[in-house]
C-alpha cells in the first residue's frame, strides 16, 4: 500500500518535472489556473535544481548550445526510485 502511494507520488513528480522544464521559459504567460500548478512544482524543484546546478555544470552539446544537467540528474534519481521495489 505505501509502495503504491510512493510510486504514484514519484510518477507525479516525473510528469511535473517534464512540464516544469517545458513551461519555465513561458511562466509569465501562463493562465492563473496553470500558474498555480506551475508554482507548486516550482516550489518543489527550484531548491533541488539550484543545489544540483552547483554540482553539475551544463553540458555543451553544440555551438552556443548546452543542456541543463541538473534536470537530467533529477530525472535519473526519480527513475531509480521507481525501480526500487521496497523503500
């Protein structure tokens, strides 16, 4: 029972991380209904991502183009949590 609740919570965090990363450049243009959801996930992810950005620098993937590694690392951590059978 508790595993199922944690599994659902981690899945919601993964979807939230995806939406957060896609909507971050457009956060000022969000409707109020979606802005409150974005702000909820922002409160969760901002501290974690700021901490991870201090450890993992962006990876250069092209001329003037880089990938935020903190989001990828957080995604990997969440996926590893999903793969664990018992917490």
